[in-house]
């Protein structure tokens, strides 16, 4: 229970609301579907996303599959390029050059992680910033840091859209971001501290070397758990009424499941939910929002490349 009394926790027991990423993402997907239908009737170009998948990592297969499926639902064109696990970095870079030069392709994503012999940075830097719908290229990261229009990494972008959907007033709140990855933690910390709504938070970013993590988390009005350790955040780390965003989605062996695994977030949901005012489930929270944000970025890329 940490430093909070049982009665303080109890007062939140009935107030918890689920941040339903399936619902919020559907609103975005539906709006994009309408826009694409309108583009079609106006004879405008249909957005085209090219996804590159290297090797056969099960989780990456699932994520890329979901992205391609969502493109089809919306009416986007998509191309999936599969490369063997032992593909050379040069071959992958030449695939990216071809996609950069293909006028029909609006957005390019290379699913991470990549095999160890390939440099993530070399691959990310090779994607043209105007097609970098993952928002990983230094040009887009730099613009995002400066508060300029940019493609923003889909997971933190999706979390901002989720907070916006539920009209959560984040102004002045203390956000604890656990994890400092380039994909989630670091951009999340920048977006939450920006002079925007959602935003205007005081942000503490925590990582594997952080001292007194539990005490810091207990100060959080918002906790974004993005460290990739199943059920790491427990009730003793959460202030009553905190807003909990769970980015984790780890496959944990589970013999009761046909697939042989179940998906676990970074938060002990059953234990933490009664302490929180809002919480994302896993699955069905941040995951669908990540895909919606990627689709939004792809639509924007198409508009910016073709409407001028
Ligand atoms: N791996 C984990 N998250 C992501 C993402 O948002 N984009 C890509 N390309 N790879 C990822």
C-alpha cells in the first residue's frame, strides 16, 4: 500500500475507468476510412504503406500483420516486404532506397528489432524523413523536440491520442515515465512536457539506474510503464487515483493457452487497477492506439507528398 491509507485507496475503488484503446482507435480508423473513401471519389491518391519485416520473430510477425490488416480495413494500399534473417545490411539499405524512390509509396516502416548484424541507426537514417511514418529519423525526432510538425513515433503518439480521446487534463500533473527507449520512453517524456494539451506535465524519466524508483512512482499522477518487464509495476508503487498507461506487451509461456503464451503488460493490472483513476488494459490499450497513430501518420504523409 506504500504511504497511502486504505481509505484513500478505497475512495478510488469505484472511480476507475478503463482507457479502452480498441474503442478510441476505432474512432480514428473510422474517420480515416471516411477520408480515404472521399479521396477515392475525388480521384486523389490513396495512401500506400510499405512494411519491411526481417526474419521471423513471432511478435514482429503479429505486429506487422496487424498493421497490414488495418491498412486494408481503412482502404490504404500496403506492401509487405519480407527479408531473410541473414539478409545483409546493404541489401536492406538498397530495399529502402528503392522505396524512397518509388513515387507510389507514401510511408515506410522497418519493423524493429532487427537482427544483431544490422545497425538500427543506419536503417532508420536511410528512410527519407518525408516517408518516415514511424517518426524514428533524427529529422523527425528533432522537429518533435522543437514542437514543430513532425511524424511522431506511433506508440507515444497513440498514447497522446488516447489521453485526448478521454479528455484527460494532464496540465501540471507529475508524469513518471519508466523506460528511456528511443521508440517510447524518450519521445513520451518530450510530448508530455510540451506546452500542449495533453501535455504540460512535469516529467520524471526513470531507467535501470534510477534510485528509489518506488518512491518516485508513488509521486506520479501519471505513470507510463514502458520498460518491457512483465507485471513490474505493483500496487505498492502507485498513488491512489493515478493514471496508468501500460506500454508493455510481453509473451509469457502459458500452457493453458492454445498459442502457448499469454500477453502480459508491465503493470500488475488486477492489483493496480483499484488504485487508479484511469488504466489501460493489455491487450486492448496502447497496442491498438499505436496502429491508429501509424495510420494517421501514413495518411498525413500521403497528403503532404501529393496535395502540394
Ligand atoms: N518495434 C516495436 N515498436 C515498433 C514501432 O512502433 N515501429 C517499428 N517499426 N518497430 C517497432
